[in-house]
């Protein structure tokens, strides 16, 4: 009896040992397999995430490439618009005879008066023009643009100190910006007015509208602009003679001089449009021919624009 109980007890103990082994094996396997499964799962998720990230990067790169293409197209479009604006400006600076056939003012004393005007300076050509004017003892008018260089400041000061008239053309000379609105126009206008006053001590009271008062690129009413400037004591001047040095035809000095001299023959009061930008060295050559011829005319005076100069304007206001 005692032997049977001992055997039963031994069997029961073995069963408990076997169960304990199974539990231990299960725990060990779980300890190994669960982290492995989790690692595999996380690895798969990581791989999926990496793939998605790579796909997103590729899509972003494609979008960036497209954006670069669109920016290049936009830059090209801006360049085309700017080029067209410059071409329009050149056309606007050319005086058609039909537009100016009646724009003359008879002088009371019968003496012809010629007002030589130069747009778009200062530049090295401005200095050469000033030298020529000094040589022939002639005063002229310079409608200037913004130039913050030391050379530009010195030329502004030289224009004033040598007795020439200085007027406002525009600070930026960017037609698309200047003529976008009246606010934009006057912001540009007074930026240059204040700057010239700071540099020269003179606040100009004359101006030439970029492209002239009859330009075709403006989005604003030019009559309103002229009237507002007049109300502030600023006179606007167009021209009745163009040398043609900004009409895009690359005229020779002889052709420019001929254009001016032919016009002077026609009018009693001549306001002559010429340019002194950095690319207008041919104008300097033409100016010597012009001065050489006009200086021999007895009943003719070359004068700078002042408050006494008759207004010649392409538009009614």
C-alpha cells in the first residue's frame, strides 16, 4: 500500500515537472518569438514607411522640377514682356510728323529758339555731352533717371553747377511698374525728386513723362497725371523734334543730326529729343554736328528749359 502511494506521488511529481518544463519552454519560446515577431512586424512597417518616404521624395523632386520649369517659363515671359515694353517705349519716343505737325510756338521777336533735351542719363555719355556744351557755350536740359553711384551723383551736380536745367524722367524707368497705377507713378516720381534734392540741393520743377505723354503702355490717364503735376507747380514737356536715336534703327550720327536740323528748320520753337544713356555714344557724335551748324545761325538761340519755355505736349489736358 505504501509502495503504491509512493509510486503515485512520484508520477504526480513527474507530471508537475513535465508541466513546469512545458511552461518554461513556452515562456522561453515566447520570449524569443514575440520580440522576433514584433521586430519582423516593425521591420515590415519600416520598409513600407521608407518606401513611402522615397516615393514622396521622388514625387517632391518631380514637383520641384515642374516648379523650376514653371519659374523658367515665368522668367521667359517676364523677359518677353520687358522686351516688348522696351520696344513700345522706343516706338513711343519716336515723334511721327503727323502727331507734331502743329506743335510749334511762334516767337514774338522772330528769333528761333532751340531747346536741346537729353533723356535717360546720367552716364559717361552725359559727361561727354557736358564737355561739348561747354565747348560751344550752350546750355541744355537733362531729364534724368535714378543713379546712386558716385559718378551719377557727380554728374547730377555738374549739370546743375554748369547752369543746365535738370528735370525728372523717372527713377526706375521701368514702364510696367511706373504706369501700373497713379500711386506707382507718383511714388517713383517723388523718389527721384527727393533724391535729386538731396544730391544737388535743387528740386526739379520740370519733367518728361517716360515715353512721352502720349505713350501707349500706360494703364493710367496721362491727362490726370499732367494736371496733378501742374497743380504742384511741375511742368511737363514732350518734344516736337526727335533725333531718332532711340527708335531702334541704329541711326548714324549724320542721320541723327539731319533729323534734328531738318526739324529746327521747320519750327520757331524747337524742343529736341535726344538721349544720353550709356549706349548713346553715337548721339555725342551727332551733337557736335548739330552744334556746329546751329552755332552759325544768327537768328537762333539755344536755351535750357525754364519756366518761360512754351509748353509742347502731345496730349490735351
